[in-house]
C-alpha cells in the first residue's frame, strides 16, 4: 500500500502543477480526491502495521 500511496502522491503533484498552470478548478478537485484516497491508504497501512506487532 505504500507504493500505491507514493504513486498517488506523484499523481497529486502532477495535478497540482496542472491546476496552477491552467487555472482550472477541476484539477484542484481531482487533487483533493487523490489526497484523500492517499491519506486513507496510509492510515489503513498504519492500522494494519500496529495489528501485526501485537
């Protein structure tokens, strides 16, 4: 899941650049969606990691 989060971070960066360059709001909304999905993946990975230690 870490790899998926890194890929989403890269996609998010590209969307940020596109949003700034073009000034279109749709890229910003897509960026927010990608960030939320990436955050959920990282949180799931953290929770699963804690479960393995116990």
